[in-house]
């Protein structure tokens, strides 16, 4: 038992539990956003299968990025880059968890399985392995992969890829640059030392701030339109609009009153915003 507990302590950080939990929540929100009767058998299988697929994807990314993580101050202590776990065991764990998640997803529903599989492929192969070290535009593909959980949940509930699912996915897609670009502004030197191209290093800080503001506007619009289309109650819709307005205000401060403090505020609020809006579209249907 002691060995198992020790392995769990080392493996748990590999899945980035907060990030995985947020993406899992978007998947649940996507499913519950449908006006259909909740099929609890599907829903209760979606949660663990999606968790495994997201976790497996993250573990594989950790394995692939272990060399650049070791060069950055904020990531050099991760189990993979600090040498606390071997490369082979991390790769093996990532493959096993990913295969279990994808296989389970296909078992639940073919369309759902395809969307979940696409998310893992975009994240691991396209984003991490192919583009991350070549271009700062890799974040677009990272955004697409991050949008797959909510789209997969919606697809499982409705049996198709519908406009609302696409809008919810678009909200995630546009939200991710708000989240990641503020991060890259703070750790620009870290990324330079690791040889990872970022938007600030490629286009400058002002262009990055404008990109953050633009993505925030698009994320807020996509989420608001999706909420209207879903048919949430007026009070909930008003709250979503207010939350979106705060996101836009903070994004504007990053452009017109730039500082490390305003960047940090937007970075923290972006996660709160996405979690809150996803939670708000759930209770209406329960």
C-alpha cells in the first residue's frame, strides 16, 4: 500500500488536476445543456471515460515536454522533468490511460468516441508534438483540443454535432488564448529559455494584449449566444452577460492599462469565468 500511495503521489501531478477538472466540467455542461431527457447510464459513463481521455492526453504531453519543462523555472520541479519518474513509465501510463479513455468513449457512443479521440489527437500530436516548438500559433490547435470535451458532451446528448455544440466549443476555443496568452506574457523569459515560440516573443507585447482582448470578446459573445439559444432563464442569462462583461473589462485593462497585476487578474478570472458560465447552463435542465 505504501508503494501504491507513493506512486499515486508522483503520478497525480501528471494529469494537472485543476485543468483536467475544468475540462471535465465543460464536458458535463455540454451534455446537460441539451433539452433531452438525461440518460444516466450514458452520462455516468461519459464522466470517467472523458476523465481518462483528458488525463491520458495530459500525461502524454508531460512525457513529450519533459526536456523543455526542465529548462523552465515554473515547471522544472514536475515529476517528469525532475527525474522522479522514468520516461518509460510515464509513456506507458499515458498510453494505458489514453487507450482506456478512448476505448470506453467509443463503447459508450461512436460519435462521442470520435470527438473525444479527435481532442486527444489535436492535443498530443498536432499541438504538442508537431507545432508547439515551431510556431506560436500552436495555441489555436491547443484551443481546438480544449473545445472537444464540451462538444463531445453535447454530441453524446443530442446524437449529432449541432450549432449550440459548435458555439460552446467556440467559447472554449476563444477563451483559451485569453488564458494562455496572459500566462505567456508573465513567463516570456521562461519560454525563451526553453526555445518555445510565444506570441509576445513573436509579435510583441502590445499585439499580444490586443489578441487577448479580441479573444475575450469572441469568447463572451459565443457563450452569450449559446446561452440564449439553449434557452436559459432570463436571470441566468443576465448573470452570464455580466460575467462576460467583466471578462471584457479586464481584457480592456490589459490593453489600455498593462501591468503584471492586470495580467494576473485576467488570468485568474478567465478560469473563474469559464467554470461559472458552464455551471450556470447546468441547473436549468436538472
